[in-house]
């Protein structure tokens, strides 16, 4: 039984660090665990122009300055695609260093009321992104159908998108159902997907069974055992099309333990040890390495990680509350913990 597991420093290709004072704390939880973190733009206000991107970058850099050098991650920036955007704005995002634009269908998730209603609304944006080499990240849910069907009901739109923009790199974010896994597997090389820790670990029964755990409520909602199996198999298959994005989405405890609970799982504090435990139990610890530290960077055209992280097999109890937020696996004892980094 190995007691230490060394891997290249993982990247997180989908995270919400929010804005303002909480950003300082949330950034701390990614520190020392991830080498690069792709920051989602659904802040308040959103990242919808270059001035706002520049301001957000300064806020993130201020948060990172409070973190020791050896634990600091590299932030990667995105912008939120809005129906009114023009080609010149997309080019200016690319010049300002954003690497991806995020498409949230109107009404699909937290802070998405202002999103486009269809890809046709943003044709100019998408063709400019294709020309500029920007990646399109998609929250792939159709909010007009029942909640468990939303992701698969969105796939025909992606099919049309692939035909219309054959050179656009597309990431379907936080994949959650079996049909979507098959769709990505069978799609062209410019189509990939992120997978979260919570969709690999849990099913809807972990959220709602004898009692209800709002801290596992997220978009897209956790699905069924066969879906989780398909996600696990996709990672174990070694396909380059699937890579890690935590979708760590902190909401203060009082916004989760209430009526109208907000969707989002605060997974960053526990995702890495929990995934090491999962893949170890599946007998495939090695499959975690390309999934978390290779394929995402390759898809985005980034260098391989230069640092490593070491985990040790030693019990670690996940805190009940971190900075006012209940994290994934709160109160549970995980079998691995972070030991150090190089
Ligand atoms: C995210 C959030 O809270 O910003 N929530 C979620 O349930 N995943 C938004 C998102 O990525 O959908
Ligand atoms: Zn998200």
C-alpha cells in the first residue's frame, strides 16, 4: 500500500472565486492545490468588458499577493458572452489575455438571467472567437425542460454549433449525464468537457434521500448511478477529451440553508483528496494524473505543469464550515491529505 502519491500540480479549468472580500478567502482554498485556475465570469457585476476584466484581474492579484509564493496559482481569465457583444469587443478580450468566453443560456444557472437565448443571438461573437483562437465554454443546459433532462436536451444545439464553427474549440462544462459523455466521446477533437469531483463522487440520492442536503445542490443537478458510471469510465478510459474542472461554487451557508437555496457545491477545499481516495478505491490512481494535470492544459494549448504535489494516506477531517461556507464532504474523514509540494 503506497502511503504517498506524487502528481504534477493539478489544474482546475472551472472555478468561481466570486468578488469583493470573499474572493480573498475563496482564493486561499485553491492555493497550494492547483497550479492554474480558470475563473468563471458570472461575478457581480459579470466580466462583460475589458475594463471589468482588468479590474477583476487586479482584485485576483491582490488576493494572490496574500498567499505564500509556493502556494500561489496562476489565474486564467474568461468573459461572459452577452447578446449585445460585437466582434471588436471579443478581439479586445483576446488582447487583454482572456483565454475563453463562457456561454450561459439565459436562466440556466446562478447569475445567468442576462445570457443569450440561443447561439444564433451571438453569431458574430462565436465567429470572432473561432478566428481569435478563444475557447468557448458552455453551460450546456436547456432551462425549458425538466431538470434531469436539461443537459441532454441541450446537445442538439451543440451539434449545430460544431457544424457551423468547425474550428472553434468548445468545452462542455461540468458534464453530468451519460448521453452527454457519449456525445463528447463521439464528437470531433475540438470538442472536450470538464468533469467535477461532485459529479464523479455523488448521485442525486446523496442530495435527496431520507433528508435533503442543500450543499450538494448544484447545476447541473447530480444524476443517477449510470450517469456517474459513465463519467467515471470516461476518465478511466484515458480519453483526452475529459479533464478536471471543479465548478467549485461557494455560497454562504445562509444562502444554501433556506428556501430558494442557491445552486453550487463548494468543492475546492476537498476535491483533490476526495478524488485521490476515489481513484485509489477504483484501483486507478494513475488515471487521475492526465485527467487533472495534462489533458486540460493540452486542450487549452498551455504548458505542462512544472511543479508537483504530494498527498499522503492519512485521515483528514474536512471542516464543517470554511469562511462561512459548508464545503463538499463537510465533517467527513477522508483517507488522504495534502502533504506538500515542490
Ligand atoms: C454556479 C455558481 O454558483 O456560480 N453554480 C452551480 O450550481 N454550478 C454556476 C454554474 O457554474 O452553473
Ligand atoms: Zn460553474
